[in-house]
């Protein structure tokens, strides 16, 4: 079997400066860092998957502890939703972009050509692996400090409990509190091939004469979108 061509673009200078500022030391020559930046598409057995596993656990503990002490009166449900809003692929990918992490990833040629350096899942995994690299190169205290710096702005602007509720729940609670009938959701159409369908749903609140539609690649998401539009209309009246 022909081995995959390894593409190593080297360490991006912008990432190097940002990490040095965050960590107070330059560890870019560390084998832990190199491994953290190595995607499984690179030929060979050693890649960042195990470090991703470790980093995910460290990240979860640090964010959980931060929320626990920041919000001493918050319920378990609210804390869980907050953690989920912070520790997810979308947010991790955003932070990776802020660090310019994608420019330093080691990818196989096929993954590179398909845009792997910009793919959210790869960027999120690489950030978790980077957190593990900091832990392995230094200690838990350093890894904790690193995570808290990465999430500082997000931890300083946490959403309220109401803001974290999904649109359907938020709309239902709002209507019930004002004595209105619950909204009715209906599937309007399904288009596309079986493996790539698009759903259009409708949210109706007859007592308020409100009808909205949502379109998405899943019925659930389409309903949430239509509920969000309905909520915006209800609260603007």
C-alpha cells in the first residue's frame, strides 16, 4: 500500500506568538505539540487522537469547575446547559480560528486538499489535543490556566438561563404564561435525495394569527427555526 503523502506546513508564526503569550514559554519544539497537530490522515500510527481524548477530559473538568464557582446559586440543569454551550465543536473551532491553529496542522495530502485545515471537527479536535499537550509538557495547573485564558471572554459573558432554552421550549413557556394555546408544528415539505433532504416546517399560533416557517436539513432543526421566528414575532407585538 502506498503511504499517504504527509503535508507539514510548519508552525505558523501567528500561532507561535499567541501561544507564547498565553503560556509564558515557547513549547512549539516539543514533541507533544507536534503530535497534537498531527491528524490521523498523516501516514503512521501516531496522531493526535489519544491526546484529543485526554484534552477533552481536562477541558470538561476545568470549565465545569469554573462554572461551579462562578455561579454558586445556579441549578444543575443550568450549569449543564452552560457547559454544553461552551464545550462543543462550534466554540472549539472558533477558538482554534482565533489562535490560527489550522495553519499549523499536519494533514495528509487528501485531507488538506479537501479543506481539512478549515473543517470544524478537525479544528476542535486539534484544540483539545493542544490542551493535552500543555498538560503533558507542564502540569494540570498550567493546562487549567491555558483553558481559562482561551475561554475568558466567553466565561465573562455567560448567557442567562432563558437564553439557553431551545426556541420551542422558550416559545411554549412564553405562550403558557400568557394564557395562549400552544403552537402547532406541521411538516410542509421534504425535498432532496434520501441522504441529503431538506425539511420545511410551519409553526402556527392561531390565537395570535402567527404563521412562520423554518427550513433545515433535519425536521427538528426546521421546527426550532420556525419556533424562533414565531417567538420574535410574539415578543415584538
